[in-house]
C-alpha cells in the first residue's frame, strides 16, 4: 500500500533559518532548496535500499606499515 500524504503518515518537518553574510537572491535560495531536496531524496532512497546499513567503502590507497 503506497504511503499517503496525510498528516499522520508524513515525517515531522523541521525548519531552519539561515543568515547570510551577503545579499542572496530568490533564485539562489531556490537553487539551494532544490539541491537540498535532491540530496535528501537521494539519502532517503539509499537508506531504503541499504537494509544492513553497511557502507560500500573501497580503499584503493596504500596500507601504512
């Protein structure tokens, strides 16, 4: 059964207030929000697929002796 968008099935939301040290345009804010949403969606999808929560790490470096 697919998840509905009812308030009882949604994850809690948090809000963050950002302060910038320069003038930020609406377009920049929208771009930052889009990047954040894409990253969150990627991480959520990865979490659903990684049931054992073991990271896929490959170390191609040399071993210190």
